[in-house]
């Protein structure tokens, strides 16, 4: 018996000594080379557009549909692993993407810190498995929450232009929308551990605005192409009125609203073709869509949910996703198991966080009595949709009252704060939120 204990102790010590060596060796992986089509573009960009063949079919991102995943999984637990032959590749893709596009993981200091602390982390997990009793396992049942926020509108929104994967900047109105969303999170005491967003500027800027409002600009930010808006193909960059005149009103409406209708594919010579953009240099040519249906767009979030976000929530993290209308609807469809007919009735307004809570088995908790939700979903709005428009109409008036609101209003203090020497960021944000909500309520009542 004594020799058995001695052998076990030696094995444990050897495992601890080997852990940092393995961590260091595996951490220095060479980054994946650029795909050939990206290299070719950089070498002879002027010839790429002239020689490329058009890919006239839609790019299907996944082998399994949301309907199969949401409903079939209940009857067949092995559906995901048996239907998707490339499960391991998808899981690795999500892991690699998180490593490459995290502002924390790309920091050398944080990387070395994680290497040094990984043996301690792994040891603590081992001890917790060995010595934690079943009675104390209840403490692990505290799952995190999922907060969905539609990014602020871009400069193309007001002109009614099909945007998709094009990258116009966040508009001034869009910034106000997202600041309001951040203040709502602040007022409810929601403090996310991590932010996921797309690789489009309007979403990335929106994420930065929210983290600044929360006073947490250090939050890790993961940028995933899977969260990009739907690719509208050849419609990208066209105004909706011009598209209606060219293709017909009924056809354009069908492309916009039908789950399976696919707009004409864009050509690789199109200036909006994502394959010519270095931010997608880690994707294969087959992963870059030339056009998408609504269902194609919603389905590509499944691996990110299954292998990334869901696991963070299971560990107790509150995860914030700042993305676009159709990819956010994809999360809703997967989480709530919404069928194809009902998902058409689900919307995602700008500037209003939509929050999901989960039980220990990761089933969404139903909204409590009196909570603001919408049909077919279990999430909760932090504010009644529709009030934000009236609230933002008062923003100019606010800027003239609160210090730091704008250059014109700098130095002027609201009457409710006269007598105080300064305002903290928290006080200013919460007071501004109260002003916006009061203005919205007044406008809604017609007073």
C-alpha cells in the first residue's frame, strides 16, 4: 500500500513538471498561412478581378440546419456528431479563431501570464475533481447569462442601402443607440466577462462604446466572421429603391424576408467581395459566401454557440454578443428551438439588450411575470422597444445640459446636479439614462 502511494505521488509530481513544458511547446504554433487566393490577390490584385471565375452558387456554411439541431437533437442526442462529419474541425476552428482574434490573447504579456498560471489552474481543477464531494456540486449550478445587442446603425442605414458584409462606419445615430444600450446594462448591474462581435467596423465600434460606458475597456473582445451580417450578394451597395426597380418589388421583398430565397451572387470582381479583404485571410475560399439566404446566415452561428459561447456560459460567465439582426436571430432560433414559420416574427431592435438566463442544463429560463419579452422567445428586453427613438430625440438637449456631453454644452450642468463639483462616469451615465427614459415616456404619452 505504501509503494502504491509513493508511485501515485511520483506520477503526480511528474505531471506537474511536464505541464509547463507542454504548454510552452504547444503555444508556439506557427500561424496558419494565408490561403492561396489571398496570396494571389496581394501579388497581382489588378489581374485577380479579370481572371477569376464567378462562383454562381451560394456558399453553405454548415452540414446541419438549425431546425435539425434544435428539434432533432432532443430525439437523437448523437445527431450533431453523426450528421456533421467535420465536428472536430469546427471545434478547432472556433478555438483557433478565439486565439487569433482576441485582444487579450494577442497580448504577449497576457500570453506569458497564461503560460505561467496554467499549471496552477490545471492542478486546482484536478484537486477539485478529486476532493469535491457530490454535496458541494450544487455550487456549480450557477450558469451565466447571454446578452444580445444589435450593433448601432451604419451610415448606409439612413440611405436604405443593402449593407451585408460591406463595411460602412458606425453613424452618429448608431453611436447614440449603442451608448443607450450600455447605460441599460449599467443600470441593471450587468457586468459581462467577455464580448463577442463580428469583424465589421460598426459592430466592433459598438462593442468598444459599450465597454467604455461600463467602465471596462479591458474586456476581452473576440471578433468572429460567423457573426457578420447576412451577405446580400449582388445587392450589396445598392439602394433598396434601385434594387426594386431593377429586379422588381416582389422579388426584392422575397429576398429580404424569405428564409430560403437567395439573392444573385456577387462576382469576385465586385469591390465588396470579402475574399479581397485581409481581415478574412484566415478563411478558405469556400467559407467566404458570394451570397446567402437568411437561413444560411443564421446557421453559421451554430458552431460558435456550441463550441464557444455556450461553454463560457456553462462555466458561469456572462457573455455579451454585439452583432447584427440576422445572426442574433440565429442564436434565438437555436436557443428557443423556434421553427421556420415563427422565426419570421422575431425581431431585434437596436439599442435594447435582450437577455437570456439558463438553468444548469442550459435550457433557457422563461421570462418572469411582467417582464418584457417577445413571442416564441425566452429572453427579456431591458426596456420596452420603441421608446428609444423618442429618447434619442432629446439627446441634443441633454448635450447642452450635462458636462462633457458635447463641445457646445461643455461646462453646463443640469439643475438636478447643481451644487456638486463633478460627476463620475457612473453618475453621468445613469442620470443620462433617466433623462432619456423620462423624455421617452413623455413623448409616448403625448404630453
